[in-house]
């Protein structure tokens, strides 16, 4: 019996070991890269362009922070998310005004840096389009369904039949170059079609100083950040362990121990229910005189039982009969009470205050007699 | 679907299963705290995952050490018959067939009216048998089926508890409290001591001849048995005692007014106890006893019988009587009593005086029955009425209630006097003295040779 249990335990330990080993062994599988990362050798990465520039004597760097206010740098933003924070955008704009150049490659940059786009009716169903770069025909891939809406001051760099594919806009001392197709820059596409010449014609690598690939918006903010890295570590610990703890607590509380008892019907009845009902009814009807009569009848009976004073005597005689036999009430007081009772009995009516005060007096005598 | 739902309900929430204990939750909370503190410096999903899995697996090991249902044998010992308001022990026998010691707590499927506290944290050592008892205090009469026994076992580590249910069928009858009856049977004379009545032979020469004994000074010389004195050369005297073989009919009212709560149980409860004591006294005296319980209809009938064995028949018939929320039909009960009791008998009605005070109608039937039988009505004194009579008249309602109570009391007295005039005595006794009053009235009746 026990041996069987022990084998169970070993089984579990083995299983655990298996999990640990498998976790470590599977960590060698190809890493997943988000698209448009400079280090990414995957088809969606930008490693090819980056290395090419690096090997050809350009001063290329990558940054994951907001730009500092230098001059004459070329900053490449590939597919950044639309900035939710106005401050970030203003920071970039200030950076351009300082005399720097920003290259923005995004499929639909509408809303970024005050750019506008419009839907393009591309008649052809082919993947590629023929774009015109200063009279030169380039065959390039088209993914975007929009075209840039150029202002009068904007310098249209590249356009096809549907509209502008790339423009240059001067802001302050610097300029903003907008490109609609970030895919041309990727490892997979840069050498295909006429992308190479398009990219190198559009982006002034040669003329500019240091080239900076901006990954601030790719890593730090926006939808590209993994859900598993969004919050500080302790929050995840609390979340995961909290869920497990909650399961344990619910499990512990949820299991019924013992039988289910149906709710017991209330059956307690008291013997004074009828009396109470009558009393309330009488009080509403203000039948004070009748009530006082009942109290006097009872008192009569009690005095008869105790002192043998017969019923036919009136109250003056009766109370005179018990005078001197009680301690708490003096003879004078008894005489006064007797007269009061006689008056009320003759009048046959009394108000609430009289009723209460006489009830108290009668009760006092009753207590004394009993 | 419904079947699945009930199965789900049973397994997940009621029947067998494994439950994490508070100890486990505490341990896990400590682990969570440790992980939390660590994560402030360093956090890794891999570490978190492995550590959590490891912790859970460690905790789960204990769950595999719990026994199976077959490993623990359980039996229940409970009395078939128990008296109301008499404490009783119920014993659960455990036999542990495994090599481990377990801690057990249990909840038995006894009715709610059996007040109890179930034992917790009882050890059942490996390979041994243990009896665990708990005390029950039955509150309500009746016949009950007891079936399921729920137990929860845990190992020494106590991280998990296993709930197992056993189906052990038992039938339990809660009969009226017989302490009054037992007191009477132990010593009738002592039982009636406070009433001041002796079971004695009052009128000389009245009743049945009982025995011959030696003459002592003070005996009636008219009762000297001369023949025996001559034979034995010693003065002998005859002794007589009240006649045997009379009939007593007990009528038990189970109507609305009998449901009134007293300090301990309700009026019916006390009436049943008194009725059984009276039946015991009568049966022991050699009389015949029949019982009719009624409310709107006849609820139970025990035809007349003799001997103390008949008491058991009575008990088995009336032990489960309950109060009905209806007015009692006295006419029907009395008619029935007359139809089953042709001989002259003493009819004792356990009821409430109030009902008769407010209605004159009943008197008509009672007067008719008076012609043939000896009738007495026994009621329980209303303590609440007495309290209300003595209440301070502090406000109008209180004063009104007080005056109404006083009026009712006076009325009641008058009606009781009126009935007595018709030869229908009505007795009122405090709840705890009802049995004594009924028995003493019965003995008095016999002593006076009224029956």
C-alpha cells in the first residue's frame, strides 16, 4: 500500500524534472522578433540595411530613447505606433526644427506629425506599382491603400498614378521625409524589385551626418510591447499567486460538509396574541372607561380573596376595610383614591391622562393587597 | 442535463472530494509573500512558473497520502428510541486499516432538532479501532431516518482533507419525556408527596378485598376477620383497597391552542407527558386505559387495554403527535370516546381552558357526557397571563393589555365555577406540575370511590 504511494511520489518528482528539462531545452528555438527591429535577422527585420550602412562607413546607431537635441542627424522611424502622448510628438517636432531630419516609414501615417492621407483607387490588381522618382521609373511593391495628401510646400519625392508615395516636408531648419512603405526596408524586400534604389534615393544617407534608428516607440510604448512585460514583476507575482490562492480558498469554502437542512418554518405561537390584539383594538377605540372597570373588577376580586370583603360594598367601604393593613399607602390616601373611584364610576368617562394615572393607582393597591 | 447538474452538484459541493485546508492556504500565502519580496529585486517568468509548479507539487504530495473509503470502516451506534429532552450519546466506530494515523472530524446526518456539537480533530491511529461519541439533545418528538455520515480525514501533515460519506441507515424515534412517569413508577407515594394525597384506603369496607394482615391498634374493629383470628390464634384484620378494573379515557387535544410555547416545549408536549404518566398510574393500578388524540379530526386512537405492556402501545401510537393549526372538534372527540367506551369511565381531557371560556357551545356536549362518564378537564396555567396581570401600566397599550388580561382571568374563573356546578371540574396546573395534578386527581377520584 505504502510502496504504491511512494512510487506515486517518485512519479510526480520525475514529471517535475521533465518539465524543468523541457523548459531549458526548448529555450534554444528561434527567437521571436517583433517586426522592424534593427537586430532582427528575420524577414521582417532591418538588419540588412543597418549592417550595410555600418560597413559602408556611415555612423549608424540605434536608440531606444527620445532624441536629444543635436543637429544634422538623420533619424529613421520605421512603423512607429501613433503617439498617444502629445508631448512625445512635440518632442520629435522640436527635434526636427533644430535642424535634424526624420524619416518616417509607415503604411498609414495619418495623424502623425500633422500628416494627412487619402484613400487611393489603385486600378491594377498587381502587387507592384510603377512609381516615378524625378522622371525615373521604379517598380516597387505596394501594400498601402492610402496615398499622402501633400501640401503646396511639400516636396513630392515619389509618386505613382494614385498619388504621392513619399514626400519631404520642411519644418523649421530640418525636414521630415515620409515614406508609405516600410516593407521596402526589410531584410526580405530591400533587394527585390527597385527597392534598393528607391530607398537610397529617398533617404539621404550620404548627405546626412549620423544615422539613428529610433526604436523608442517600438519597445517602450505602444501595442508592440508584450503583455507579459507591461507591468512590474511583483504585480505579475501577485496576480498569478492571487489567482491560485483564490482557487484554493474557493475550493476550501465551497465544499459542503454535512447535510442540507431545509429552512425551518416559524411555528412559535404565544398565548397572549389574542389579548394583544384586543388591547390594541380597545386602545384605538379609546375605551378607557371599560378598561378601568375591568381593572376595578379584578381589584375587587383580589380584595375579596385576601380580606373577604364582599362584592356589594362600595369602594369607600372596601378601601376603608383594608386601611391600616397596608404599609405603603396611608389611610388618607386610600380615602382619597376611594372618592376618586366613586367619582369616575359616577361620571362613566375619563380621558387618557386620567386613565393612565388611575391605572397606576389601582395597580399600586393591587400590589399591596397581593 | 439535469442529471449531470445534480451529479456535478453532489460531487463538487456535497459528496466525496478533496479539499485544501487552511494550513495549506497559509503555507501558500507564505510562499506568495516570499515570491513577492523576491520579485521586487528580480523577476523572471521562468522562475515564477517553476517555483509555483514546484510548490504546488510539493503540497499535492500530501493529498496522495490520504486513505481510500475502503480503508476506513465506519459504524454508528444510536438508540432506537430516545426521550425528548434527555441527553443521549451517539457513538461512531472507526476502524483504520492503513498504516497511517489520521485526524478525523465528522458531521452526522441527524435531524436539526437533535442539538449537538460534533467532535473535531479526533485521532484514529493506524490499524486500530476508535469509538468517537457525541451527545445529542433531541428537541422535537417524531420518527426520524438517519442516513449519511460525513467525515473529513487528514494526515499528520494536514494539508488536504478528504471528505468521505458513508450511508448508514438508522431509524430513531424520539418519544415524549418519561422522567415524570419514571419518577411515579419508582415511588408513587413520594411522587405525590407535595400534593398531600396518600394512596390510601379511606372508606372502610369500600372497594375490593385486598389481603388479611395482623391487627394493629387503631384498625377498625368492624373489619376484624374472626375466622382467620380463630384459626391462627392471633387477631387478624381484612384490608380493602379501591376497586380495580375501572376505565380511564384520555382525550388529547392537538388543536391550535395547544401549540402555545411554554418555557420548555409547548402545551401539547407537556400534555402528552402528563397523559403518559396518568396512563402509567392507571395501568399500574390495574385499570383499563384508552387514548384518543384529536384536533379537527381524530388523529390517533388506542383502544382500552390492561397492564403496563399497554403503555408501550400508547407510547408508540402517540409519540409523533403534532399540533395542527386548526380549531379542535370537541364534539367529534367526545362522540368517538363514547362509541369506543361503553362502560362508565373517567374521561380526562387535556386541553386549554381558554377555548371553553370563550364558547358556551362545548358545555352542551359535556353535560351529555356527564350523565354516563366522569369528566375532568386539565389545562396548563398561563404564565404569560399572570405576568400580564401584574405588568406595570406604563402606557395606554400596556394598561389595556393588563386590563384585558385581568378581565380574561376573572372570566375564566367564572366559567370554571360554572362548569364545576355542572359536575365538570376544570383543573389548571403549572406546566411542570400537570402530570402530578392529573395523577393525584385520578387517585383522589378512586379513593373517594367516585368511579
